C-alpha cells in the first residue's frame, strides 16, 4: 500500500521551492531594472507622514 502523505509532502516541497525561486527571480529583475531605489524612496516618503516626522524639519 502506498503512503499518500509522503507524496503530498514531497509535492508540497517542490511547489514551495518553485514559488521561492519565482519570487527570487522577480526580486532580481526588479533590482536589475533599477526599481529598488525608486521603490524604497517612495516607501520612505509614504512612511514619513505616518511616523509623525516632518520631512522639512532637518534638525531632528
């Protein structure tokens, strides 16, 4: 009799590995195209008002 749990676990691991590889490829392409710095700058701009920090106040 075949144990289905072993097959499912192996299949899940393979799917997870493929998913992680896809995400890594997307991140690498994102960085290669130069979007990382732009995204981080935008993210910082979006977070500054949420943190209650006035971006014009340089003396903080």
